[in-house]
C-alpha cells in the first residue's frame, strides 16, 4: 500500500479530527431540534388537557360536557396546523365520546400506560403524541380523557434535517480536506527548501544554508537547527583538515631530521664517538616521533568519545603520588620540588586512568616550562560546590593573548623564543578533551615570567 505524502497526512489527520468534531456538532443540533419539537408538542397537549378538564363534569359515574353542542361545533370548525384529538373512554377503555376531527378513527387506550405521562402512540397509520388523563368521581376512576397530537409534521421536519445533515457531512469534509491540503502545502513549503539545500550540500560544498522562513514557528526552528548543525559539521571538517595538515607536518619534521642525519653519517667514515652521537640523536628523534604518534592516536581516540568510561572512587592524593613518582627522573634532572599543600585525603568519582593522563600532561608541562630549582605546588581544596585540584608552577608562564589558543592542536606559545623546550603542542588539547569527557571544569591562569596555575574542579 502506497504511503500518503506528508502534505496529505497532515490534511488527513486534520480531517479526522474535524470529522469527529462536526459529527458531534451535527448530533447535538439534531438532538436539540428533536428535543425542541417534542417540548412544543408536549406543551400544546398539556394546554389542551388543562383547557378540556374545565369543560367537563362528572355526575353519577358519567362524564358530561358542559355546553356539549358548542364544544363539538368548535372542535369541528377549528383549524390547527397540529390539531388536538380528544376522546373520552370509560374505566374499561370503551369509547364514550370523541372530537369530530377524529371522524371514523379512534384513539387507542393503553391500560399499561402511566396516567398523566406523555408517550408516543399510533392513530391507525399516523404517529401521535398521547396522554391519558384519569377522570375521578370522588376517589374512583370512572373514565379517561385521551388527548393526542400528530407527530407527522414533526417527524417530517426531523427526517428532512437528518437527510440534510447526512448529505452535508461528506461534502463539508471533502471541501475541508481540499482546503487543508492547500494550506498544508503552503505551510510545509520551507521543507522543500530544506530538501533542495540538502541535495546540493556535499563534503566539498558546506557553505550553503537553508533560507529561514519569515514566521518564527517550528519550521523556522528546524531550519535554524539544521543551519547550526551544518556550521558545526563545517567547523569539524575544517578542524579535521587542519589537524591532518598539522599532523603530517609534525610527522615529516622528525623524519626529515633523521633522514638528514643518517645521510650525513654515511657520506664518509667517522670515528665511533661521532657514530654514537648521531645515533643517539636519531634515537631521541624516534622517541619524539613515537611520543607524537601516541598523542595523535590518543587525541583521535577521544575525538569520537568511543572510549568507555570506568567511573569509580579515586583518591586524588594517590594520583598525585603516582604521577610524581612516574616523572621523578625528569623532576630530579631539573632539581625541581613537588610540594603537596593538602593535609587530608580527598576522593572523587571519575575514571582513574583518564584522570591520570590529565594530571600527567599538566605536570609534564609544568616541569618542561619551569626553571631549574623551581617549586611545583599541588593543592586540593573542598568548597560547598566542588573539590578543586590545582597544580601551579613558577615557570616562564603564558602570554595573555595566547591563553585562548593554548588548547588548539599543535599550538605552542612563543616556541621560537624557547627552542630548547621540545614539544608537540598536543598536551593541552588532550587535557581539554578528557576534561570535557569526564565533565571536569578546567581553568588555566598564567602570567609571563610569573608562572601558571591549572585548576581541575569536580562538581559535587
């Protein structure tokens, strides 16, 4: 079965709802008209009952009409749209008298009917509304006055109304469907623009954007959301291109250095000391290359956040001791002091391995940019909202204008001024990425020639 288009589905859903509403409205109209018709007939019958009870008297178990000749003459000559039929019967239902307009017909007496209560009955082939009023002598019922009015005209009105509503119902729904389909087509017109724009967007063409509708409705929000998505995709691809370019450049540099060194080494025979010096240099470059590859892989690994987190209770004190111990060789080479400023144990819920990578990268930077004999402070404080782990040094610091760029991949602040300090420019990018993954608030404060302070906040 072929599925309806989006435009037709909107129109169909609207029509289904409208059909139910119109059905209820038509049913209410019909019920009100029917109720009004019956109320009118019932009131007319009650008026006739009250009037004719005044025109009769009961004597010696007989019902007598006061001014009988005048009554029959009036009944015979009276012209009504819905004339009242009047009949008198005895207590057994036998006919005593009747109004001339009944002619050869007579009303039926229903012994099972409740006295003084209106009900539907038949006068031969005619539908009538009827009431049976008991006539008393003292407390004894000696007969009944039966009054009825025809329902033929009322039934015809109700029948005609039913036919009109029955015919009008599908016609109204058809017209409403066409109108709803037209309006739905105009309403979803921006979707066509979305489809058209989406068809021309490729990996090489991410500049196109969906024109925003004038009305700020859901389609405006959808178009704006898709445009924002395209902005993010474009930025991500641009970052990917930049990352690939920078990574290839960073990988080529040590390879070119190694190749050049080896080419120089084989040009002529050399003494063992020169061979050892050049080989050691090549080994250091290979180590640097390995380190760069490891960091690139680590960054790519968490770029897509595919690493499953293992959240557990972690001791910040233990992390501090482990990282300092792991970097003790380079710390001792520069005669640095790592000083803990906390006096008690602190615990947080996080991934121990990933958090160790964060602290290790921060400490490595602090060691790298500190001068010989400097102090690196480790402090842990607990506030009402968070536990804050801070690593601060008194190294060369970071220029204020560079603070916003330090998380960019391969960016190194004023690296030309400090060629002796080696690095890849990926450490803080990895720190930033892991902090986002672990929902750790990262804050870096720095001042040139004063030092740098890195704070990691764990919200409670």
